[in-house]
C-alpha cells in the first residue's frame, strides 16, 4: 500500500505481454495497490524497455517518484540472431536502469521459442510484481535504517 509502481510494457508480441500485464495488475490489486499508484506505459518493443524503465524510475512526475518499476516484454525466437540481440540488450539495459537510478527494476521479460510458450508463462508478470514489491520493501527498510543511524 502506498507504493508508486510504474509498469513499462512492450507492444511487440502484444498477446503475450497483455497476459503478463493482466497477471501483474491482478497481483498489485490483491496486494492492496491503489489504482492511482500504478501507471502503465506502453513502448514499441522489448528493446525500448530499458530506456522507458530508466525514465520511469527517475521521472519527476506529478504522481511522485517511483518506488519500483516493472518491465514486461516478450521476445520470440525467429530464424535470425535478432532474438539474441534484443533479449540480451533488453536484460542488460534493465539491470543498468535499476543500478543507475537506485530504484528497483523488476524484469518480466519472456524469452521463448513460440507464442504458445509465452502464453503458458504468463504468470511471470505476477512474479515480476512480487520481486519488485519485495525489493521496494527492502529499500524502504534500508532507508529507514540509514535515517535512524
């Protein structure tokens, strides 16, 4: 409750990402997140997730700073090396976004061979939320400890 969460979601392979997002939003609702504390930002594809996550983590918006960012995407292997570049760079960039901002960036990035595999792994959106909330809680405890020291 009271945490501001921003979700960045890739439009590419949207069917898989929509399932991830549905699971993420349901988990946030069950955990008591107010709708006003959750923002969803759509970006063109998984390659764009790191920049959007970096901006979402550090953006001074009217809703206040983010306590956690959740990145959701789906990269499906094709016949070329494109899969490897997109998946690898997206994962590296998302880690860097968290390291640069100090805001937890949780990764719900499916890397699969088929759409069917992506749909079967839709629960990863909920897992990304749980990781983000746990990290936000840990960071909150660390900040409170630092202030009392």
